[in-house]
C-alpha cells in the first residue's frame, strides 16, 4: 500500500461522514474521514436515542477518564430512547470561556467517532473541521488525537495556528487559538486555551501527532500557510468551486449570474504548476471523483484526489435513508439541480444546495420555518459598544440580530445550517406542535455522475463500489474488502 492515499473521502456536512463511512473506506486502504463539525451535538442526540447498537457506550469504555463519561451519560443517555415527539435536550452552546462540560462533550464525541472508525483494521482515518467554527476546535482536535487519528483536514478559513496546536496537544501541552472578533482591531482578539492534562487519566500515554492537510483554493494560500503556520503543514487538498458544501468566495468583487450564483473566473483557477513547485503533497478536489478524474490529477502531479459527492449518498453515509432515497431517485430520473447559494451559510462562504422536495431548498419551506438559533456553531463573536463581546448569527431571529448591532441585509436568505444539517441525518429537533426542523442537502456539481452506480434493478450502492470504480485503473492500490452495510465491529 502507498505511504500516502490515492483517495481521500471528503469530510462532509454534519454527520454525513460518520464512522461507518470512514471505516468502510479505511478498511480498503484509503483515507476515510469523519466530520468533526458539531459532533458534540450529534453525540448527545445519539445518546438520547438510547445508543441502540451500544457502540458509543462500548467505545467510551476506552476513554482515559471514566468520570467524564459517567457525567455525560448521566446527563444525556436515555435508556430505550426518547419519545418520537419529544424534543432533544441540548448541550450548552459554545462560548470563548467554554465550560468543562462543553469541552468534555467535544473531546468525548470526537474520541468516540475516531475510535469507532479505527476498530479492527490498520487503515488511515482523518478528521475534517471548518476553520470558521473556531470555539470547539481545540477540544475536537484533542479528542481525535486521543483516539489515534492519522490526519486532520481543515478548510473554510486560514488555519495557520492548527499545526502548532497539534504539535503541543500531541505532547500533552496546552494549546491556544485566536478567535476572530467582528468589530475589533487586530490586537483586540480573544484567545481560547485548551489544557489536555485534565484528560491524562493515569498519567497520559504517548500520543501520535496526526498529519495536517489544509484545504485551500489557491497556490497563494498554500504558500502562505507553508511560510506562516505555527507548525508543519504536511499537504494540501486543493478544492475547486464545483465541490459540495462550502466553497471559497470568488476573488475580487462578488458578481452573480442569472441564477444568483457567484461567478468564478480565471483568477479563481489554481496554478497547478506553482502547486507542484511548493514540493508538498497535494490532492485535487471538486469534480475529480472518478477514475478519469484521478488520472487527470495524477498527470498534474497530484498525489491523488478527494471525493465527496460520490460517497455522500452511498449506503454507509449518514444522510437519513429517506432523503438518500429521494436524491437517488432524482439522480436516476435526471432531475437534479444544484445551486451555489451565496447567502445560505452564515459563514459568509458560498454553499452548494441540492434542490430536494420538502427541504429548505424550496422557498415555501424556507419561509414557513420560524427562525431559531439554539445550536450556535456558526455564531460570530462581536465587540459590543461597551468594549465587551457577544455572539450573533445572521440566521437567528432578525430582531435579535438587529439588537446585537447586525445589519438587516445580512439576514436575507440565511439558512440555519446547524439545525437543517442535523435534520438531514435524521436528528431533527422537534418544535412546538411536534413539527421537525426541515432538512437542507448539499452536493457537488457532479451529482449526476452518481448515476453510474445505479440501474433499473439497483437504486443503492456502497462505499466499496465507489472505491473500486475510482481506483479501477490502479490495481494493487487498495484492499478489495467490504464491511457489510449495517454490520459493526464488536
């Protein structure tokens, strides 16, 4: 097997790239990736459903501090699961001065997800995080390090401080991360500190420092990270604007096409010659998720590719089964429509939205939803007139956002990605009257290519089908093994 993977599975959404998907790909000798975004919220909801297969409780027995697990289970675990119409109990929203329970949840959730991904095989597992979601970052990283994660991938920002944080936490040393504060000067930011010693248990076993891959959209950013990061950058995922999820904004003034989508031009194309000149491994993403795409990437000097959309709708992905069924039916019938929405995400980054009936991609569904902000992962920290700081999100209730100094125009068209992406994986919160939060689904522009895995007789496919298809011209680079869907390690 190659020292570096040819194929990296994308770290998609909230819970879409879960441990089952990552494990299925890692077993085959490629890099399976779990999404760490909002994983603490996913974790507490799974516990409230009763952890029906027992996987979370089983793997948490390996956690080095049993008292942390005991407190979490006492607060959130529901034997037999909550009632279908009951609301989920929420974990605390993250703040700069995060409490111990906030940190405990993130550490334990990421530990469990990575540990489950790594059970009973020697393949590689990665963790994907968004730089824009800053406050849980250090705790999430450390939880994955405790579980032996092999790679950390991060995009949606400029993650200069992450390599150094990995160095320090892998040595059981405290790490810090500066938090962006809207309205504050360059010297007036806030700093998060995380001390891993609290989780050392009986003394702290040796920890492996995972490799760090930055997700970038330009060779300029890649070069900047190599020069100015606080530690070693081991490689890059070079992601184009056709990829699903968040896309980097176009360079220059934002211009929209007739569909209201950002227009990308020559300035947004990555100079691959300059990427090669950096001498650092890189993988290409965004429209490369096929055998042909891999061949093109290798000819450009890349180490391989990252693929997301092809894996997003396979049997092992975290999307709710009924939503996967609806999407694959649209794919088979040739009726898919993906729009790059410049407003949907509160992060300020364009976000790919797949049009699916009864989801927030439909205007009536969006307009009928009452604005609620009770998860808060995309909240920004802002400086108050009195010199303190607060938290706000342009997708929260408009009057609340305006009272916090926000501008009305920034609220227009915003989607609550936190709640809608939770709904997309079958963990929708119940609102007044028992109504569930509506879902939102993201996919890359190449969603139509998923049709190659379908037929009149077969309307579903596995992660192994995707791996075999992409690597078919490279025999010997993957193990032709498949972990049965629905089965699980014991």
